[in-house]
C-alpha cells in the first residue's frame, strides 16, 4: 500500500492531465476530475481514479490541486459545487490555476472558511514541460505547508520558488507573464519587420543566438511564429 499522500487533481487540461499522470507514475494515489469527463479518462491507464464530481475527488484526499481555466471556475468547483466543503479539515489546497489577485484573495477566504491549508502556487510552463515534470512552481503559503507540498512539487516541477505568504506566488506569476508578453510581442514585431523588408526572419534569430540579446524562449517562440504555428 502506498505511503504517499492521496492527491485530488481538479482539472485535467493542458497542465492538469500531465500533472495527474506524473504524480500517479511517481506512486501517489491520484483521483482526478474534469468538467468534461472524457478528457480525464486516458489517465486511467496510469492508475489514476477518474471520478464524476469534485466532491468525489477531494473526499479524504491529503492534497487538492486545482488546475482550472480561471478564477470563476475555481470558485465554482470549490465553493458552489462543494469541493472545499467535502475536503478533510486540514487538507492542503494547492491552487495552481492562473486566476489573478482578486480571485486569489477570494479562494483563500473559501479555504479558510473550510479549514483548508491554502497554498497559492501557479506554475510556469506549457504542455511539454508539464509532461516532462519540468514546470516552475511559484509557491506561497504558510511555512508549515512546505514539507507537505514539496514531494508533490518535486514531481511536477524542476524548480519551486517559495516567495512568501499566500498570494505572493500569483503576484510573481503576473510579473513573469508581463515579461513573457514583452518577449513574444517583440519577437512578433521583429519577425514581421524582417518579412516586410524581404529578409529571412531566421536571420534575426541566428544573429542574436547565443548573445546577450538572446533567450531560449525567444528562440522557441520565434521559430513557432516563423513556421506559422502560432
């Protein structure tokens, strides 16, 4: 019998599905729920128990991870649909959806009202790093939650940054997202200008490659744009 904590994963989209899969493969008992159940069913092949409601997923779980579309979805699942009320008193709620500051404050209040230990932990990364267990976790919450969360974060991410009290993780994610937006917008404008000037846009990426103006993210997104996959 597994001695690892039982984890409920609510939301099995681009990030949630590989998170649930990687935890199960690492030996965690995992229960998963998704609004569209069919999207979660492939996880059964990895030993994940797919359930029909959030309440089924969270009952007796040691940790609940929400990876949902937005703040409204998180509030609906954990409040209106009874997720928080059905969770065990003292269970960890790892809120990893990107929901913004106001929604983070509201869901923290929901957690407090139901005796849950709230950890605000949005993640940085897309499908591929999620599948490889290479997300970056921006964790924030009570100091005593670290020991309980770190075995989970070690599976889903390559790095965890603990940045203070709950809410600090979301604030850091907003800062990082602003930087990513600047990189993507700058890359798009440079590539468009290169085309307008009848230059091969690959020349732009090759010119900055490896220098102080380069970033791996610029190379990744730039090549996607040039190939018109974005």
